């Protein structure tokens, strides 16, 4: 009797599913053993049943040794692969930056009026439009800076005016009126007045006697 081809999907009947698991599990363990013996290969096999029961096979001294070897191998491969990817990415970035820098240098020379012989009319028109936009942006920035400077100067002037208003004027001493001055003491010589005429009197005679003024004799 020829057995039909089994469809690859989950077996719905629980009994049939358990029987199929037991048969194929044993066959898988047998194949792993044969592979390790015939080919001198290190084989490790781990199987969990639908109920969570563990079945394992290891051609080495222990399955843990095979697992550790697997972890070390995958770690090295992952690291090497990551390094290679990083190197390739750095090379690609460097090439892209070099191409971009070269394009910028060419565009700069064209803006400066160099190497325009091979440019078409459309390229020249495009350069003209870009130059006009650049000039417009530069003018706008310059005007904005000038306005900011003007606002700063106006603010400084306002502060100076406020300070001048807050400064109190110093009082001025009033001029002295000679009529308001008290009389000069008799026992003190009178102050000298440069603008007044100097008047002198000459007295002739001995001390103790009545003096004769030169005005009287005259």
C-alpha cells in the first residue's frame, strides 16, 4: 500500500499529533547521531514537546559545551559583520562627501565667474537667478543689522536723557550786597578797596599835643 503525501500543516487530532511527534522525534535523534558518527561532526539537538518536555542530543561531552561554542562563534561573526558594515558605511559616506565637496567647488568657481565657457544658456540663467537671490538675502541681513543698531542707539540716547533729567542743578551763591553787611569794627583797619581813591592825612607835631592836619594848614 502506497502512503500518500503528508500535508505540511498542524495535525488537528491530538492523538495523531502525539504519535507523529514521537516517531519523527526518534527519527530526528537517530539522524543526528548518524551525522555525528559518519562525518565526525559536532551535533547538538534540542527538542521540546508540546507539553514542554525536553529531548536533547549532543555528540560532544555535553550539550552546554556545544551551546557555548555556538555562542562564541555567533558573537565573533556578529562583531566582524558589524565592523565590516561600519567600514563600508564610512567609505560610502566619505565618497559621498568628496563628491559633494567637488560639486560645491565647481559651483563656487562658477559664481566667481570662472569656467563659464562650457555652461549652457540655461545654466547661466540659473546662476543669475541664484546670484540675485543671494544678494537679496545679504541685503536683508544687512538692513536687519542696521535697524538693530539704530534701536540700540535710540535706547542709549533715551537713557542718557533720563539721566540728565534726574541730575539736580547745584545752587549758586547769591551776590553780596554791601548795604546788607554789618558795620565794620572801629578797632580794626578798614578793608582795602582797589577801586576806591586812597586818601591820606599828614599830622605835624609832638606826641600828646593836638595834631595839625595838613588839610587845615592848607
